[in-house]
């Protein structure tokens, strides 16, 4: 299973798109420039070819300044035509519940102190291993991992009820896949049922839905934007 734990928090802000603006260094045309050209033409009566050349150069400079200032072209505006757009992917729920054995065999886990774990599963061997360890309360429907990818979020062992976890949204923007995770915990001092739980949610995503393919960076975030886990996986 593709996993990569991280304790840091990551900003969700995106880089601003490159801006297109006026080309600097070329002055804009002014009325004084036209008058200056007329005087040059009038004062050069003894040398008409030179006067014509001066007027032609002035006209060329004015037209060049006007053309650059207009910024003509097919790709105008502040946006970048090649910038990828975030697309929603449609996950298919495979299993979602509270009762499992995931994490119960780890002596270092201490119930309420554990943090959610997030995994990207791309092979049948990885999925079989998770199923043997977790022993979910429900059987999974058939999954073809040659055509699908499985995402799993696991809240870990808890000593009471009131906990839940779910994948609420998956989006892709270039080689970045953002997975939004909703984590529910009981309020401090609240009355909860005394039961051993280990909440989980597994979803499948069609490989053909990803664009582009290749090595993708899956970033799992909670509802406050805190980084839960970051995983690199080949899709």
C-alpha cells in the first residue's frame, strides 16, 4: 500500500497565474509628437528626402507603440491558457462503517490518541493484505484493480462510539489529486456508547477518469485543510 506519513501542515493556496501586460520601454503616442513631426518636415525644405524619411520613421514608431499597447493575440487576459483546471472525480463506495480490527494488533496505538491513516491501493495483493488485517464488518463488492484504484481512510482503534470518517470529495488538478476527508470525533465530556470501534471508508476510482496519468501525488486533507497524509502512487 502506498503510504507516506507527514506531520506538517500544508497551505492550500494556489500559485497565481502569470499576467500579461503592456510592453514597457515603448512610449505611447502623444499630440506633441505629431506637431514635432510637422515642424521637422516644414524646416527641412532644402532637403525634401530627409524630411520624408523623418516623417516615415515617426509614423512607424507611432504604429509600433499602438500595436504593442493593444496586446493583440489569441491568448489575452490574465489567465494562462495551459493551466490545468481542477476536475471532480466520482468515487464508488466499497465499504463504510465503524467496526473493524484495523490497528487493534498494534500495541503502540492508544485509542483516542491515534490519527487517521490514508492509503492508495493499486494492486490486488495490497487490497488482500488490508482486508486480512482490518476484518471489516462488511464484505467488499468485486474490485478490478487493473481498471480501478482504491482509496482508504482509517481512523484507527477507538474505545468509545462517536467517531466516524469518510471521503467527501476527490478532485484532480494536473498531477495533484486532492482527497477531502471528513473526520468526526465526540465533544470533550460528551456521553458516548462504550464500544470498541475502528471507523473506515474505502472508495474506488476508475483509472480512466484520471487525466493525466503517471505518478500522481495524493494529498489527504481534513475539513479544516490540515494535511493528514501525502502519498505518491502510479496510476
